[in-house]
């Protein structure tokens, strides 16, 4: 029985995206050392006064991360913008569920057409609403570093997925490989698909040309298909497992895998909440997610044990 379990574990572990250890340490250090959360990040800190700029906080994070990507020799640009709005639902304050450590409102990786062939990680930070009580001293540097760095690695998992698919399909252009992913609805659902709209019909415009009129976007259906994508299961499990280990430790994380997740727990990773809140009980995707989470927990734990052992050996060799 033990040999069967070992063989099963080896097979599952082959299915996860293992990224280099330096992508952890270097990115973590870049986020932490930027101290971006200590810099101005209110709606009055838009240098353009037109809602299109970035606050000093966003600019500092962008600069530090770009230096990290350059150090890692990743063909990757980073963009960090600020989400300027008057809507308090999208601003950080003590009554907001993301307060004080979850600043990201959006993050995505893509291959740019504006900067042809350049891989890009594009992030959007919420503002801190000082009038409603935002206080930078409430931020936990360790927690906000995990929040940003894990999200970046989620997007880097997609980057490595593209690189692997490009190699397997002998596509030597990142633009071509990325477009191939976009064209595959099993990987990236197409929002223009008529099944995602309550009204979707062909009509003629004033010039007699055929156009599509659509309304009533079925957000839940689209999100379910998005979460069922195998590339998203992999990427969400990656950052979900990182956060589980950081917050709960290995044994409790594995226990939750066996007994179930409490999605009402404010410390529960969003990467896991999304799946269990959007998908029905019994959905096969949840089983796939659990398997991936288990694999990543084991992989990260082993990697950490190796790092600690090598660190101790280096210290002892210096005595």
C-alpha cells in the first residue's frame, strides 16, 4: 500500500508547476524592501489629477518589482497602477473585508501587443481611504508581502504554463503561444460566447452591417468556467497552498484538506474561497483543486525543509 501511495504522490507532483526558489526569495524581498504601504496612497495622491496615474505607493512597488524581475533575468515587465475611485467599496478602510493587508483589486499576466512580445504582469492597487480611517500602521508587513508576492507567482505560473505549451507545440513566439491559450476556451473562457449573455442577438446597424447586441452578463456562469480551467486550478492551488502553509502550518492545512475549509474564516486564502463559494458541492473541480493543494503543500514543505537543512549546514561549516 505504501508503494502505491508513493507512486500516486509522484504522479500528482509531476502535474504541478514548480518555479525556481529564487522566484520566491527575490520577489519577497522586493515587495518587503519597497515599504510601499508606508507611502502616500490616497485619492489626493494622483500626480495627474485625472485618475490615470499611480500613487507614490504604487510607483515604489512597481520600481522594486521591476528591479527584481531584471535581477532574475525574466523577460517580464511589471505595471502597478492605482484604482482611483470615489466608491468606498473599492478603497481600503477598517470596515472593508480586505483591510489592511489585501491591497490588490486585480492582477493579470499577458504578452503585450503594445510592446510586442513582452511578457507583462499588470496589477491594480486599491487606495487607502484616510478619511474613513485607513492607517498604514495597521498593515502587517509579512502579510502584505505574502499577498503581493503570492499573486505575482500565481501569474508566473501562467507564464511557465505558456512557455511549456509553447515548447510542446513548437511555437517559438510568446505572442503566438499566448494567442493559442486565448483561443482555447478550456483554458481561457471567451466572454463573447453567447452562453454568457442573457440577450445575444444579431442585428443590423444604421449602415446595414451586422453587429451583435448583448446584455445581461452571466457573471457566475463565466466565473465557474474560469475556475474550472486547468491552468487556473494549478495557479490558484499554488498561491492557496503558499498561504495555507504560512497561516496554518502543514498539519492543520492537511487536516483542512481532509475535513473541509471554513470559507467564513477571514484568514482563509481567497484562492480557495473563490472555488468553494462559486462551485457547487460535488463538483469534480473541487476534487482536482484539493489534489493540487496537497501536491503543492508537500512540495513547498519539502523545499522549505531542504532550505533549512542547507542553511544549518552552512552555519555549522562556518564554526
